[in-house]
């Protein structure tokens, strides 16, 4: 993994971190957050260490193309043979059963010596794609009916602190006669789809297939059922989450969401690469479109917690940014595809049903903003550094500058929230923020791979990162930016947020 890291990239990451810390009025020395999960500090990725002084800030101004000594790679199994997925709803987190849609948030593990059977809910009858069985809570076992099973024992899973355990079911993929014909890549894709309900935009952190399709996992007619573990669900950019699940629109035929002035060079691209680029940029467009709703909700949450005007103002500007990003992405996608597509209806049911206490809004902002948007900002900066097509560079330059501001906005809100209220309120907010950071940075998320047979060099030149490169950037974002900035923010204690209003917004994050 480290072979893919070059000095220019490291300078950009270091510069981003220092700029973010300066925007928060915090010391720029690297601080390491206490590791709270087994995967934290994994030796396979970059590790953080104390800085021996300020390094050059060339990374803050570097926005041009660069080359890397590492080879680009693709991953197999990124397309599913099946189109429909049905996700299981019963979960076990750290040995304790929780309700669905928690986004992977962890709870206290079961008492030593207890064995909790995963993927079950106490006696509930669920729809196809879910299973019900026995639930162990506080040492008591409750019998329940099992839907679609033959009485076989469920998968026995050892305690996995910090992991959510689910029985995930999906229909037998089209073209296959049985679940056994779904290979490892097919299984991982479809299990991820069943868990996240949106595999094109989100992934289950640290996904492990523990059992299945028949070894101890209750089966249902026409379905492939597996027991899987994961530490959380992450989505690209600022996701629009409702009950922990992402909300995005479907594509439909339309051109009004496309920037028709952006015209990348496509004549030299082969059909497979053009198709992959069209799909990738439209995928990004749908995420940017969903971010408009996410920021709209964030503004309502800001109003609910009596946030200052400058936070509301910056969030309102972010909505305009996201609309522009979506138009740029759909414009690029249309150019590669040769036809026009845009976002359809976005389901906003229950969008504002999330709790709005200060602690809850701060924790949600950590997950959706401080983590997801910081990762997105560094990914787009890395894509910009590798892009060659002038029109793609133009689009990515705009997106990179805006996403860096959006990430900083999230951090500044959390900093403000930590200083608000009486002592009890501040303690509750601090605990919620720390828990959100601990859960979010524990495992490197899975990267999205390209379809087989595409021109890797052309994909990079047109603004798309391969899976290997995504892993490097995501890991460094977590270890080199998010962890130390979270540690500095929490260690600073309650700060006077009024001082933030006289600072320039996000100074030096992107130039």
C-alpha cells in the first residue's frame, strides 16, 4: 500500500491537516487519537507519528497532475449478477442485539461467558430477506419462531467487539441456479447490497462473511442467506441518511441537471472505458444531488439547536455548491455516454424525523461531515492531481475547493457544539462526539473498483481513482487527518466559539 504514496501526495495530506487545524484555531502538531478498536493502527496502512517540525506546505497549492510509482489496479466482482436485494434487519452489535438502521454504531459487548446468537430478533416476524430466531439479552433466552428455516442451528460467531452481526439475504442472482454458484466477489457484493441497501454509494466497513449459504444460516426459498459482520456503514461525500440508511434518487432521462458546457475529450476512448466513466460520473452526480438534501436537513438541525448565523450562512452556500457539483458530474456523464440522464425523485419520507438534541446533531455531523466529507475532499484532491483532461481538471478543481470548505464547516460546527450549554450538556455532547469518532475511524472502508476491461490510464486521466489508490487515500484520511484532528479538537476542551467568528473561513485548505 505504501508503495503508492509519493511525496507530493503526502504533502497534500499534511497540508490539508494543518490547514484544518488552523481553521479551528488549534495547534498544527500531529496528535494521535487513542485507538478504541482492533483495526485502529493496522500495520498494513500508514501509521501516524509525531511531526518533527512543520514540513513544506507545497501540498496546499499543488493542484496539477502528478505521477505515482505504483501501478493502477482493478478489483474483480464489482458488478452483481442480480438486480434485487433484500437486506436482513436483525443485528447483533458487540454481542448485544440492536435494532436495524443504526449505521453500525456499537454498544457494550455481552457479559463475559454469554453467547449471543447473531442475526435474530426476539420473536419478531419479518419480511422476506430477514430471519427471526433466538435473542440472548442479559443472559435470558427467548424462544421465537424462525422464518424460512428447518430448525438448523444458526451460525456460531465468536465475540467480535465493535462489530455488528447480521443475517443478510438476497435473491439468487440472475443466470445462476444456486447460491453455491455465486463466487466470493458475487457474494461480497450482494451481501454488502443487502446490508447497505445501496451498494453503488455505500459500503459496510470491515465486511466479513462469517457463515453461509447453508452452514448454520437459516435459508429461505429462492434466497441466499449469509451471516456477516461489519463495523459501520460509510457513504461517499455527505450522505443523506435516514435511520442509518442512505437516500439517493434513481437515474432517469433528463438533461436539466447537466452542465452542457463541459466537454471532455472522448474520441480516443474505447467503448468500455466510456461506459465506465459515464457510470462513475453519474454515480458521483447522484451523490452530490443527495448532498443537497443532506445540507437542507443540516440547516434545519442548526436552527433547532440555535446555531449562530455564520454556520447557517455557510451551510446555505454549501447547497448551491452541491447543486453545481451535481450539474458538473451529470454533464461529464452525459458526454461520456452520449445521452442525457439525471436524478429522479428523492424519497424524503422521515427525512426530518431524526432526533435534534445538540449531542445527536453533533454526532451525526461527525459521521456525515467530519469523516465522510473529509474523506471525500481528499479523494477528489487526489483525483485532481492525476487528471489530464482539461475539462475534467476544471470540474475537479471546483469540486475540490468546495468539498474542503464543506469538510471544514462540519468540524467548525462540532467545535462550536462542544462549547455550548451547561456542564451536563457539554459532557453529553463530548461523549457523543468521541463515540462517533471512535466508531467512524476504526476500520478502513472498502473501495469501489472499476469494471473489468477498462483502460486504467484513461480512467485516471478522466478523474477516476482505481480501488488501490482509493484505499491509500482513505487510510491516510483516517489516520493522518481525521484521527489527529479529532484528538486535537477533543483535547482542547470547551473553547469560546465566539472567537471562531473572526477567523477567515477555512484559511488555506485549498488554493
